[in-house]
């Protein structure tokens, strides 16, 4: 890290000395009273930067009035970047362009306790871009790094090298960070208040995030915080690159911003909106977990986003995302609760309520688990994740079950290596649309209803397997295939394959249908053990309501209807274990059926059920397995 410019070093130290005291030698920022005194002493100092003039700010400068005319320029020495605060509020900074990597002070009249602070640039790189970060407080291994901190933006409370208590940060400008804790630091934020209103730039690089914990060995505890952000990719909290972040008793809320007029949807470092190919809209995801060995845990906290997403993991490996007795909410009309990306070790949700618009969860490979916050489970996590919860805190965590509510779908698998979802305890899962939707990738569903878990799909479809309707690019167009699929003679529709989609249910009563509408080789394997199902399980052909889908029709994605039909490359294997009863409510086309001697297959409402195997009517006998072109018809 660079050292301060010689002309600004003494000024920075003088600013810190305003808040110093013998009783608390580690106090780094002025209290509210000290800030008021400083404002009074600055009221008579004015500065005008005229059109065509350049003012190089080499040291922290206090003014009562700053006028920046159109065509004027404020600069800092090489390796430094400027931040302007007025009455403790960061303001006046804007990106140099929509896709810019640094900021400028915009023309205007700034009156009050005006502080212009040059700080050492904090550089973060992503996808070939190097972003120039500014933050209220940068915390390193030895504590607060003053050369990288805009301390005039820190109001009230106490700021020390080990913790901040009762402080607040407010920003009305762009891409200003709040707390950035890194370099192996151990730090606690107590009763933090953050209010940021203005666009961010790249949440992959934490550019504009309210709170960030970054780097191997870094541990950040956030307790009793209220964090509000509004703006394009103006994230509330990011854990990254091996950090361990624990959030307790906090409220986090993120709202959309206004996209620049010249923004064109893009990926990577220029991704300011959710990819429409997920069937979503919005430009803010409240939180993110990034990188390798990163951990983020939310306990007794409420986290919400207007659109896009609430709890995201992105480009991760061996990460952990955990919630205990928390709420996860999409307040707008589009968005997911959690995105399990890459090779996360586990995304675990205990006793957590989800209320979302489109997806409870999206997975591209990570295992997702929903269960109860029992004392045993929470205590085990306290040890495993080194959460640091005291005996009193553990005792105060009331055992709860997850309540998962979606105004759209449940869980989607759409790319990568798929992944798994496990549901247990007393989890209550309800959706308006299809509950489990797999777009042509390997996936596994495991549901244990022995403790009262319940599933309810509003459209009557519990599991849908289909070809992907992802057009493959931001400017792509999905076109519905026509005609029947061509049989792949090398693919066995009666056998189980590693790349298949599997759904296993134990001790649960289910109502709903299962469809495999794949055109290429992938089987659906459904296992029932001690469970009851009223519904159809069948190979099918699926259709969207439109024949082509571009970005203008993004809301059509994932919405399909099914026509049951004989399997081509989309085998359906059903295994009924002891104590299971499948009540067939409509014609079902299978490729393999195994019925335990203590299981039953029957027709709905006392009707008759006919089994044909390769066109031959065959007796349906418990304790028997059947393979081939199977049809279960209700008469």
C-alpha cells in the first residue's frame, strides 16, 4: 500500500487527533460533538474553482463553501483519489462514464461543513478492469488504515482499530464504499447505520458496496446493523475471497436504481442488470458471496432486495452461505431468494422464511439445504463455522422451521453441473408455479417429510424436466423446436445414469405431477419411500405460449405446458418403496416401474388402472418390476 503524500500526512493526523482521548487511545474518528466543533471553525473559509481551472487537492481541506463551476476540475496527487463530504454526508462524486473505473467531483455549490479528502486509491480488479475504490473506513490487519479512509464520512459513535459502535455513514453520490474490512483483519461493527442512495458500478469488485469483508483470514462480525442502499448494483453486503462474515440481529434492504441512458445490457464487469435469461429483471442484488473459501452467515436478520436477488453466490469454490432464523424477501415483482453458483460447499437455510417473486433458489452446482433451526443443529454450526455465539445467544435462538413462499417458481437448475436441494424438518414450501424446474442438467431432489415437511405447487406441477430455453447470449433468441425428437438408440431410457434428474421422497404426502420433456437423453428417476402421491408421472412434450423468446419476452421463460406422450429419449423411472401409494390421476408414460411388495399403485376415485408394457396389457402386481414402453391409463 502506498504512503500518504507528504503534504497531506500531517493534515490526516490532525483530523484524527480531534477525536483522540487518553481514556480511549484507539478512538480514531471524532464524536458528534467534535464534528460540530469542526464545522463551526470552517464556516468562514470559501473556495471557488472557476471554469477551466484545475485545483489539485494535496491535503484534507475543510471549507464552509465550495463552488465548482462547469468546466472546473478537482484532482488529487498521483495514486490518490478525492472524496467530498458535506455535513458528514458523502456527496458530489460521479463515475467518469457509465463504464468508468474512477470518479470525479461534479460541478455544484456545496455549503456547510465541507471536507475534501485525498485518500490513497484502493484498487480492485475484475475481468480486466481496475476499479478505483473510495471508502469511509478501510480496516486492515493492524486496524483502521487512515490513508485509505474518508473519516469525515463517519458520524457519531466510536471508531477504533478493533470495532465500530453506533457509527453511521450516508452517501448521496456514486460508488462510495462504507466499511471495507480486509487483509486478515478481525473487526466488529455494532449498531451500524448505513444509508446509500446512488448507483454502484461492479458488485464483483465490491465497487460501491455498503459493507465488505475480503481476504483469507479476515473475520467481520456485523451485529445490530441497519443497512439501506438504493442504486444500480449498490450492494449492501459482500463477503469475498476467503473472508468469514457473520451478520446478526440486522436489517439489510436494497432497492433498484436508475440505469444510465446509454447502458447496454452486458455480462462480466459491465453487468449492471440481472441476465434476462434467468427470467428476471432488476439491477440490484442485496448481498453476494464471491471467491474461494468464503463464508457468510446471517442470524436473526432480515435481508431484502427489490428485484434481482437477495442472497447471491457468484464464481465461488468451497464457499458457505448460511442463514439461521432469518427472513429473505423480494419486495418487488421479480427476483430470487438465493443463487447457489459454482462449487459452493453448501448453502444452508435453517428456520428461515423466504417470500420471493420468482425463484426461491437457483442452483448451478451447489447443494442447497432447507431445515429446522434445532438447538442441536445451531450448536453444531456454531462449532463448525466458528460463529462465536455465546451460550446466551444460542439459548435465545428459538427452534423454527423454514417457510418458503414464492409468487412464482420454487427451485431452478439451469446450467453448470446442476446440484441438489434437500428439504427436511417442518419446512413448508409453497409456490404459485412449478416447484422444481430442471433445464437439461443433472440435479437431485431429496425431501424427508418425517418431521412434517410439506410441498404445494399452485399450478399442480411438482417436477418439470425440460430442454433449456436459455438463448445462449444477451442478444440471443430462443426458438421452440418443432416436430418429434429423434431417438438416440445408444441411450437407455430404462436405466439410471449419473447425469439423470432424480427426485426422492420419504414419509410425505404429495399432490402434483412430474414431467420429463427432454428431447435429448436424460431420464427422470422418481423414488417414493413410505410416501403417498396423487398425480401424473410421465414423459411429455412441453411447449411455451410463444414460439420465439427474446429479451422483450423474458417473462415467457420457464412457463410451459405439457402433453404426456411415450418416451423417446426422456425415460421416466418410478420406484415405489415399502408403504408407498401412488394414485394415478391421468395417463402416465413410463420406461421402468418397480413396485415393492408393500407398495400400491391405484387409480384415482375408484377408477380402473390398466398397465400396458410394449403394447401388451399386463397385470400390475406388487413386488414386480416392469421395463419398456409402459403406459398407465385410468378408466
